[in-house]
């Protein structure tokens, strides 16, 4: 029999760790009629938090929710297309053609079918029809009896659209009272400028919520009890070792726990945990060497130096440059800037860090 791995890498309400306060806060913002900007570094759990909040809201039947992933939407037509597709399928699943006629009057819309027969909406809009299409969709949602929530995930993508997307969206969003929004994305300059730039349409339009790591004790308890619930045991030392290795970052913790659970028959001890983690790092070696090979010598030295210190407050400090055999402060800062732009390292409130925790461990181990 194939056993189910409870440490999944997609949202599973049955094995979701904590985020109680954040789920409540998001829900309260909605209840109070406030839009929310949710941001954090990548892979800490924003998408999962939104899905968890939506799952609860849908279960309580108090709200109707739409999760819109903008990762692959590179222009306004894509965004409107995804939204229209979701609205259509939620309210007109019995008769999509009829739905298109009533929701998208005067719009060039058709259904396409994937090889497995799944229908999806395809829109052909010219720029003048953005407003009228959005107006029809939002008018419909505005008239629902229950409140409606739309989450735009990876919302920073909108900043790069060729159209005046922010202004168009903002104009519609401002007029809605039954429809509330969650804007989510990774902490970076694009998102910050959208909401903090005084001249931008979304300036101060949402309550800001920054997602942090899950509390270490709560995560530890979650790992132990999840093993137990599924007929296995994990030694407390092994749990501590995992959380130390992953620095309690959600994605990395889930991934390591997934591997540890899979490789355990009944009882996981610390030695085997070390072994599983080493094997995993080893399996990523070629990818990481490839990343390194794409960097200049100065960038390589810089990222290795940051990995070894784990957190570097002042990367231009003489002591740091000397100890790591780095070039002049100006060349080093240039390398740092490139690494930051490539999102290989990132700046936190306390200093610079390597973005990918496993890459950091790899650099620590091999250099
Ligand atoms: N509270 C949680 N409990 C268990 N797994 C989680 C939790 N939050 C996130 N995850 C998992 O961690 C990974 C990263 O989360 P994700 O929501 O995709 O992060 P983000 O959207 O911030 O990049 C995903 O595999 C997700 O399923
Ligand atoms: Mg996400």
C-alpha cells in the first residue's frame, strides 16, 4: 500500500502548522472591510496562509473566495482572463456557455479544451475593453449576497505589465464594498514601491502584514505529532537537528521532514537524520555548482563569505573584506548588489543572508 506523506509541499488543511494568529488577522481585516498587503521572503508560507484562510471562510460559508495566482500572468489580459475563468467556473459550472453570455456581454470570449477535456476560458480583449470587462465581473461580485474576497498572489508582477494596470485596477477596487482584496508577494522593491510610493495608485491602500517564520516550539511539536499520527516516531534530538539545519524556514523544513518521514520505517534517530539530510544536499550539488559557475569571481567570494557567517551586517567592513580575501569595498559592494538583484542573497532588517537555505548549507559544507 502506498503511504501518504503528511509533510506535503502543497497546502493540506489536515497537516497545516499553526498560523492561527495570522489566519485570524487576515479574516478580521476582511470582516472590517480592509484590504491586506501580505508580504515576506519567498517560501515562508504566504500562499499556504491565504489558502488556509480561504478554506476556513468557505467552510463557514460566510464568504466566497477567489485565489488568483499572477505568477504566469504577464499582461492585463492574462489577469482579467484568470479572474473571469474563476468566476465563470464558480457560478456557472453547469453551463459555461450560458455563463459567458451573461457575465461577459460584448466580449470576444470562447472556451478551449485541454487534451484531458478540461475547459478554460480564453479572452481576446483590446485595451479599451479592460474596463468594461472588469466592470462586468466586479458588478456581478458586488451584487452577491455574501462578501467576496479576491487574493492576487505574486501581485508584484502587475508592476511590470505594459498597460497602466495599477491605475486601472485601483479605480475599480476603490469602488467596491462587497469585494475585498488580499495582495500578496515576496518582499522586494517592486512590491514596496507599489504600496509605499506616494505617487503610485496603490499607495497606502492596504493594511500591511509581514509574515515571519513559524514559532520554533510550535513547529517542533507539529513535526513530532505528525510523525506519531502516522504511526512513526521521531527522536527530539532529530527534530532539533532538522530545525537547526533549516533555520525554521517553512519550505525547507517541510521538504526535509518529507524526506525524513519517507525514509523512516518506525523510528527516526539522529544519525539517520544526518544521513538523510546529507544525501539530500548531495543530490542538489550539481544545481548549486551550476549557480556558482554563473557568477563572477568576486560574486562567488561574496556569497561564500556571507554563507559562512550566515548573517552579515556590514559587508563593506574592513574586517569582513580582509578575512574573506575580498576586493576593495566598492568592488565588493558591486558584487553584493548583483547578488541581491539576482535574489541569491537578500537584505533582512538585521543584515545580508543567502536567500536559499540549502544553498547556504551547501556553501558552508564545501567551501
Ligand atoms: N503552516 C504551514 N504548515 C505546513 N506547510 C506549510 C505551511 N506554510 C507553508 N507550508 C509549505 O511550505 C512551502 C512554502 O509555502 P508557500 O505558501 O508556497 O510560501 P510563499 O507563498 O511564501 O512563497 C509550501 O510547500 C507550503 O505547502
Ligand atoms: Mg507563494
